[in-house]
C-alpha cells in the first residue's frame, strides 16, 4: 500500500531540489531541470515582516532603500540568520516554480553546508516544511557540488571538491559516496567584497557599498595577474569631504585587497590535502581538484591554487549550478538520495 502511495504522490507532485545559498537560491524541478536562479535577498517594510520584493528585484535595492524599506539577506555564512524572512523567501520561490495544478505537496532536497549544527538543520527543515514541503531531505553541499560537477563520487577513488560560495568555502574529499574529510570556512565571496570595501576606505578614503564592491570584484578581481593589466573607475563617497568622487583602480590594487580571503581559502585547501589519507591523496594527485560555486570564477584562482599545490585544478562547467544539479540528481535517483542524504 505504502509503495502505491509513494508512486501515486510521485506521479502528481513536482519534487524540488533547492540550493538555498547565502548569495543565490537555485531551484531544480524533477524532470524539468533548473527553473529558477535568483539572489537570496528580500525587501521588507521596515520594522515588519511584510515582504515587498524578493530575489533580483530586491537585490537591486540593496544599499539604495529609502527609510521605510530594508533589503535583507536572510542567510549568512551559509546558514539561516533570519528565520521568518528565509521562510517567506522560500515560500515565494516555491510558489513561483511549483506546479499549482497538483494538490500534492512536493518532496524537497536542500543543500546545506557540511558541519552544520543540529539547530541549523532544524531551521532549514522547518523553513522548507512551512513553505509547503511534504518530505525534506538535507544533503551536504560539497557532496552535492561534487555530484553536480560530474565527479565519480560512488567509486572507490578520492575526489576533491572546493565550493566557494558567497558565505562559505567548503573543501571536501569524497570516496565511495561518503565524505572522508570536509572543512568549511566562513570566508568566501562576501568576505572578498568586504575586503574590497575596506581597502578602498583605507587607501583612497573612498566609501562604496557591497554591490559596487562585488561588481569591482567580478570585473577586475583576480588571484593571479591577467595577461594585460586592467583598470576601472570606481565611484563612491569621499570619506573626508563627504562628497561623491571617482577613483581609477587597477587589477593589482584589487589583488592586494583580496590577499587575505584568498590565502585563507588556500590554507583550507592545504589543510585538507594534509589530512587526506595517502591512497586518496594519490588519486587526487592523479586527477586533480575541481572547483565549484560562484567564487570559483574569480580570475586566476584556479591557477593560483594549482601553482601553490602543484596539482591540476579545474573549474566545473557551470560552477553556480553544481550544488543544485547534484541535489537534483539525487531527486531523480532515489538510491543515490538514500545513500548521500544526512540523517536528521
Ligand atoms: N565572475 C566572478 N568572479 C568572482 N566572484 C564571482 C563571480 N561571479 C559570481 N561571483 C561570486 O560568487 C558568489 C556567489 O556564489 P554562489 O551562488 O555559489 O554562492 P551561494 O551558494 O549562494 O553561497 P553559499 O554556498 O556560501 O551559501 C558571490 O560572492 C559572487 O560575488
Ligand atoms: Mg553554495
């Protein structure tokens, strides 16, 4: 009977896989693929939980809101910082993608940072249930990223994945569908943006917002020099005069600004390599390291890591989608889901 029920529900619900990221939320619908990818930002009426805008529209508002509106990023360092707003955001996105003709509530797989606490797991599970899930499965992000990047995680070989998101960088070694070693540090894209803000303040007395800093990072940020030097004009507010001003900055300035976060990531990779059992280390020496997450797209970061570790490093084909593609694969293959999901 249960089996028939399962089959019945499976037929009519559109199950979802979600990468609830600090920077971006990405949703995959079973049988359809990726259907939504939007910034994890919500604009609310100040002092209330009244949601005005969600996603891309809300991100446009970051740092530009009038007194009566606040734009919030409800996740921080990969976990829920503001529960009610996360739930509202998740609900909004699920309603947007869920096939409303079905009465059945979806099964949802959510990617979560490795090493997340019991309380944090509970919060994510509750948010997904409140947003309409029938069953919630949690899957560690490095595992999901590795599957999404196409690594043979079920084989008896060592696979190393580095997932650099907005809030966290996760380095993991996976073999036989299990995580052999994982390290998660709360230094990733957001920290790089913050480092750029601080640098411009210190060196040019120029105050810029986090959105400008992110755009500078994406345009001329690098971990390894470009073939041709680059420069860009950055506009902000002069800290001393208090008036708008523009400064021209080159790529080596931004490399200097990004030094600390980049080396923190490199340190995490080195530690992971030191802790990897020798047989698996030999596999990694053979096959190299794969990078995922938006931060993996920082120019030359793959080259720098390769240079410092003497290993081959490659960026996954679609780094922003690896986690959701991995959780999506698990939805499609129930055996895999049972093997790799966290016990909760
Ligand atoms: N071309 C690029 N160069 C450098 N960084 C980039 C680039 N494109 C995107 N990013 C950064 O990638 C980060 C977002 O990546 P991603 O969507 O993987 O994070 P997330 O999954 O939401 O976060 P987390 O996994 O930490 O919860 C942002 O910090 C963004 O600025
Ligand atoms: Mg992520």
